[in-house]
């Protein structure tokens, strides 16, 4: 009998508010009634339906020019519109899935560890330069080989995909060679070290970036 009486009431009566109630009063009444029926799903649905009906009625009357909708209702509508726009922008600017699968967020310890290793290798490359070109090239080749090994190890440890780790390391090695050639051709100051050593240092920097921030 009570449900039948509730169904015959208009939305304002269901929420127990006057038809000229403010948005805050309507929202407060809705929240209070919902709290009063924690285990009555039917009553909660009736309350939410009444609340939605009041909002739709206010907006319809405003569009028809019959009433001036309270500021709270207009504010609620603006919030909904902004939320919709924000959701659309967020979806449009969302990082592609393939990029999320590639990028990594290492801990500070991991970044410092790899930085320490490649800094040590770079320091050895600079310190052990030899006046004899052949000896320098052999030494640098060995250090680069160590860098390749470290990079593949760290990449493979993250995803356990040795093939992927190998391709990323090989691509980084090629990119390092191209980048160092570009820098040397466009007037990179010699800094008292050989061009081969500069190329090795560039490769080590790229190895550090890839091993730290890719996976």
C-alpha cells in the first residue's frame, strides 16, 4: 500500500521538498532519503528516479522559458558538461597501448645502478686512450661489447624476452653510431678525446637510456 502511495506522488513529494526548492535542498533531501533506506533497493531506486525527474523537469522548463532554473541546477549541468569534455580529452590524449607496453618506470636504484655501470665504462674508455689507434679501437670494442651485454641483461630481466632485448640493443647500437657520426660531422668540439671515444660515449648514453626507461 505504501509503495502504491509513493508511486502516485510527484517527484517533489517523493523527495519531500517544495517545487521551488534549491538544488542544494533537493540534493540534500535525496542523500538523506537514500541513507534512510540502506537495505531497500526498491525505495532507493524510486528516490533516484524522483531526483532525476526533478532535474529533467527543471531543465525542460528552462528550455521552454517558463522558469528560471536555480543556480545550483545550472551549476550541476555545467559540471556534467565539463566532465564530459574532460573525459573526451583524456581519451584523445591517452598514451597508446603499444607505447605503454614499451616504456618503463624504473626505481631510483635501478637508474643509478645502470648509470654507474655506463659511467664507469665511459671513464675507462677515456682514460685508456692509446696513441696507437689499433689499441684504442680494440679497447673500445671490448667496452662496447660489455655495454651490449649489460643492456641486453637489464632489458631481458624486465620482460624475459631475449629476442626483444637483442633487437632493442642492436637498434640502440646502430642509432648511437649514426648520432655520433652526425655530431662529429657538424663540428662537435674534440674535447681532447678521439672520435672513436666520442662515439663510444654516445652509445653508452643511449644504452643507459634504453636499459633504464624501456622494457
